[in-house]
């Protein structure tokens, strides 16, 4: 990884712009990140991490997607109002090639690699990633940048 100090908000805005273009349906994406927040990361990989999480948020939500992105020096979280993840699947979603098949899934393609990548990059940076999800309500992924706290 090529770690450098980057401003979080412009990085996220750039990824959001790309996701909005390819969404193919109305996507209301709100960014709540103060201008002055800086984090140490590999901006290319971090952009891909955010892109994967947003791609999922759009894919696994209905026709009118609402996504909220919160960020500060300690963490970033991405919440959607989508179909959610069944409790029984939560332990596996970061596994290589794992995709949820049970329940009322939308007909969306994928390889089950996005979250595997997200987890790999997070771990390489010493970050922790967690998920809270409720079926038919939505999902929130949170990445905590704070290395000292957890390990
Ligand atoms: P890929 O990302 O490789 O194109 P994918 O999206 O299926 O394929 P992951 O991004 O790894 O794979 O996600 C794994 C599974 O977790 C998905 O198949 C989906 O069922 C579930 N999932 C991930 N994010 C969400 C979300 N925001 N809402 C609902 N389900 C989700
Ligand atoms: Mg994905």
C-alpha cells in the first residue's frame, strides 16, 4: 500500500460521482463529512473500498435508493435503505465468493468478491470493519480507523 495523508471528503465525493453515473436508478446519496478531515491511507485502494460498499448499497436496495455517508477522523460509515442481510448470512459476507442466495434477493449479478476485497484492504491498514443490518430496513457498514483501540 502507498499510504499518504488524504482529505476524506473530496475522495468520497469523487467515488459518489462515479457511482451516481452508473447507478441506473435514482440514488440519493448524502455525505456528512467535515471538510477538514484527513486520514492516512492508500487513496487508490480506499477509493475502491468505498466504491464497493456504495456499489452494494445501490445494488441491494430498491428503486429509490437512499444512502448516507458519515465520516470523521475515527471512522466512516455507509448506510442504505435496502433489502438488508439475513442474520444467518452476516458471519460469511466477507468470505471469498460468498453471496446471499436465500430470501427475497434482487436479480443482481456479482462474484462475491467485493466485501472480501474491502476486508483485506481494511485489515492491511489495521482497520476494523463491522456491519449492522436489518432485513427490509437497511444496512450500515462502518470502518474504524483507530488502530490502537482494537489491536
Ligand atoms: P461483487 O461485489 O463481487 O460484484 P457481490 O456484491 O455479490 O459481488 P459482495 O460485495 O462481497 O459480493 O457482497 C456479498 C453479499 O453480501 C452480496 O451478495 C449481498 O447478498 C450481501 N450484501 C452486501 N452488501 C449489502 C447491502 N448493502 N445490502 C444488502 N445485502 C448486501
Ligand atoms: Mg459487491
